[in-house]
């Protein structure tokens, strides 16, 4: 039986498709036209450059490869309910240059207008066999075409099947990373909950914004310093190798904090006058009688009778007398003897006072 309804490539369409296939480019199909064939069913002719009697032309709605036939391209157009008043007997497929690429005939159907009492939409499809479907693409303006129900259903179905259909929203569950995940960069000082990338972490560490700077002493509970740190034991270090540490200790010498307390620098306050940064200070001396057999009341006195330097020589800090309103001096007491602190059985009875304490190592960052 002879085929009555069919679609064919025009001569120009076949040439364009062959050229696109050979060059690896694409033929962009954009429009579909419908006509009434001047009242009779036309037979498609490959020599055609236009329809016999075109009634309407508009952008395509869809162009896709038939899932059951890899060489079958299906072009689809939807005619809205407000257009019509003509018969449809012929169909033309045009590219973006306005060239008639394919022509087909179809069973006669009347497309009524809304004012005629029938407001239906009409879907027109052309199925076209081509040698290379990859050489054909759809180029449309989605703002001027209608979507079929099938198109909307497929779009929604694919959306629901997608692993992450809404990437602009935070996921409900914590993501599981694979490979090498990347995150956006952020300036230092951003205190939000943005994930930090490697560059951000490096910048933070280098800036000393959130950690102790190089050279600041830190109490450490082990005998050996961790990697990248030095013990505060008075040792020298290479200033060229550790320039940031040298900025804190220009002499290239670490502070010796073994057995020492750290005290806040006076900086002109007057509680601990005449002190320089990193200067050592002796403890306050105190004398006791270690002998039980012959108890003596002992008190330190200045060997040179020098009132001006007595406080410094005794290792005392200046105080405000008003802070001690009930403390008085005993005077006009004649000492039995004045001798060296090691004499008269006092060799083990003197020393500097100290508060209760716990022994830690002090360490500093090397870089």
C-alpha cells in the first residue's frame, strides 16, 4: 500500500544536514509552519522552498530524538486556542536562516478559533528520519511558545529525580564529600558559619589573628617542646631562619624562664619602677633562724647603711603606706651583732619568698 502521509527533507535541507554532519556543526531548527494546501492534500516535494499555502508559522515547542529510534527526530509545535480558523494539510520545518528544511503532509484537520465555540489547543508533530541526529538542534525562545502537558510532566519528573534540584538552598542532611571538595573564599574577619577552605586557614594562621603570635610564652606540661616550638631556656636561635621570632627577640636569644615567674611590665606605672622589658629581677630576701637550740631574732640590715638603695638591695617593691594602716616599725633596738648572712648558724636560714605554684615549661612558637 502506497504511503499517503509522510515527511521528507527538501533539497536545501538535505544539503545543509550533510554539511553540518561533515563539519561537525549543527543545523538549528527554529520554526514550524502549517498550511491548508489550497484546499487539497498536497504531496511533499523535495524541491519545495515554501508551503503550498502557508496559514501560520511560529517557533517550535520541542525537538527531540525518538527514544525507540535513534535516527528519528520529532519536532513539535502547539497552536494556542486563540489562533485558528483554517485547515491543516501541510507542515514545514524551518531553520534559523529561514530555509525550508523539511516538508510533510498530514490528515486534514480543522483548527477552530475561540470565537467559533471551540477553544482547544492543537499539537502538531513532524517525525523526520535523518542520518545523524547529533547534527540537528533546537533553537527557540521559550518565552513565546507553549508547553504541552507531556513536556511539563517530563520536566517535573526529571526535576524530582535530580540528586540536587535546588542547589541554591541548604540541604536538609549533612553532605558526604567525595574527591576534593571546594568552598568559596572569604576574607579574614568573617565570623559567620561559612566553611573554611585551605587558603582561608593558611591566611588565618599567617595573620596571628586568632592564635598566639610568634614569641609569646606559653605554659607547656611536657619536658620537650612540640614541633615548631622552642623551650624558653636562654638558648640562641638563627635569626635568618626565624625572622618573626627575631622580631620579638632581636638579640637572637630566647628568654630563660626556667624556674622564673612572668611579671607584667610596669611601663611607667610606678609599681615596679626602672624596669626594662625582658629584664630579670631578684626575689625578696627573708631571714629565719634555722637553729632550735639557740634561737635568735634575726632581721636583714644593710651592710653599707645606705637608705637610698635599701629597697632595691633587699629585693622589695615600693608600696603605699596607707595600704598598711596597722603596721608599725620597731626601732631603737640595738643589734647584738651584725655579720654576714652565712655566719652564726644562719647559712640555711635565708632566701627569697614565693607564692604557691605549679611547675610548667615555657615555650614559644618558632615561626
